[in-house]
């Protein structure tokens, strides 16, 4: 039984993160962003600059709010200041452990956490479902 806990504590975020990340750009419209989330079956995505640095994270709920208060063909760049940005975005490094990301989800009630390298570039994303999969696989699989 102790083996599962030991393995999960050494599992790195880079081993469970999703890559490539579905991203949005500031020039995408609200409608385009909605379509992209629907097409990829995700509930939110990072808005990135041309270098791959995260400007903000946007969710379905954010898009719904913006769509009813603004023109749905407005560019996302008009709303970035209304979203968490920069240091406000809870993020994690690729070399953090599964336990680290698990604690972040528990403490903050997030749906997704961007994985950012030392240079500030987006490397991946971890969704709650990714964490649940690892947790369940570790319980069901005596080799994990």
C-alpha cells in the first residue's frame, strides 16, 4: 500500500501534463474562443502572446459573461484586464511533483493549472481530470 503513495509523490507534473496546449490569442473573438473550447471539449484555455507566455486564463463562464455584456465578435484582448493575469495566475513548474499539483487543486478549487518553465513560457497544462486519472490509476494498478 505504501508503494502507491511513494510513486505518486515522485511523479512529476511534466509526466501528467497535457501538451500541446489548446491556447487562444488576444485577437481571437469571444465567439472564436467559444468555438475552440467546444471543438476541443475543454472548459477553459490560456490566452498567450506570440512568444507563448500566458497573458491570462479564460473559462467558459468568463466567455458567457463577456458575450452578454459585449459584442460576441469583440477580441479577447479587450477583456484580459478583467481576468487573472501575470502573478495572479496560479501556475506550476514541470519538475513539481504530483503531490504539489494535487495540493494546488485542493487549496484553490481550480479546473486547470498552466505549467510554466523558468523563462515564463507555457509548456503544458494540468486539468483536474488529469490528476484524478493518476490518482485512480495508482489505486487500481499495483505497479504504480
